């Protein structure tokens, strides 16, 4: 596979609604009320109801999986949570993911992800290392 550093290999925007947060809470078992209750979020000093960090992380790597065609090629994935994704009760929230080639060698490709909401980066140092295609 011949890829140039800096090339965009995948991108998408995912719309999250409050209903998505409830579904994720059920699937993950994370029923922290900051993910569905405005009053609780405000009481603890948050700007609103937040998407689960692991939901944001998961939808970000799924963007790469669609490009790879095989999640088994993922060798490593890591992020730093830098800003929350506030999900408005009426309008939801859009999360945009752009995956660029960061480095290439004979064995692996490093993809650098830019993950943003409202023009603000929400995941820092988001990188996926994938096995190079044979």
C-alpha cells in the first residue's frame, strides 16, 4: 500500500442525539446522570449533558475501520480526552473525524485523527496504528 504522509484516508461527521446517549448508556452500563440529566450536569459545573468519552472514542476509530475494511488490522489506538462533547437536548451534537496518514513503515501505518465538535478538538493525540496491508 502506497500512502503519503498527510493524506486524508477517511472522514465523516456523526450526529449524536440524547437518544444515542441513552442507548450507549444501556449498552455500556454507564448511567452517570451527566450523560442524560441537565440539572445534574449543571449542578456539577458542566456546560450541559455530555456524550460519553468512550462513545466519542469508539465512533472516531470506527471511521478508520470503514476505511480499513478489517478491524483486525488495528494494532494500537489511544487518545487523550481534551474537551467534552455537549449534546443539546433539541439539536444534538455533530462530531467530525478526519484521519490522516501520520507515518508509514513496512509493518504499520500511523493514522492521526482530528476529532472535533463545534470547531473545537475534543480528543487530543488521537492515533491509530494499523498493520500495513500485505
